[in-house]
C-alpha cells in the first residue's frame, strides 16, 4: 500500500516540476475582462434569462392553475345562484351568491 502512495507522490512531484513554467500569458486576464465589458448589456441580459425563468415558470404555472380553479368555482356558484332565483325575480344573483336574503 505504501509503495502505491509513494509512486503516486513521485508522479505528482514530477508533474509539478514539469508544469511550473506553464501559466497564462501576461495580459490574458486583462483581455478577458475587456471582452466581457465590451459585450453589450442586452446579450448579458439574455444570457441570464434561462436561470431566472427556472424560478418564474413554476410560480406562473401555479398562479395560472389557481386562477382557472377559481374561475370554475365562481362559474358554478353563478350557475347555482341563477338557477335558485328563477322562481324569485326580486332576488338578485349577486345577493344569492353573497348569501343575503332580500325581502
């Protein structure tokens, strides 16, 4: 077991020695930052949009489903109220939905 670790340590030391001189060219970071700043702001907006949409889409879908459910319930209540008032013309549909009695 120690022979394997020693072998790995030797290989890593050899790799470190061979790659010490490897690095970025002198103005690499400055060129990268200049390219980022030169990029139009609109393209940065569109680049971040998918990440923001991952949060917005589920919330919007849930809100849409809740509004459809509310509309269905309201339509059924309106139908029930209009059926209940067919024999009583003086009672309005709105007062039937609200549960108020008109004398």
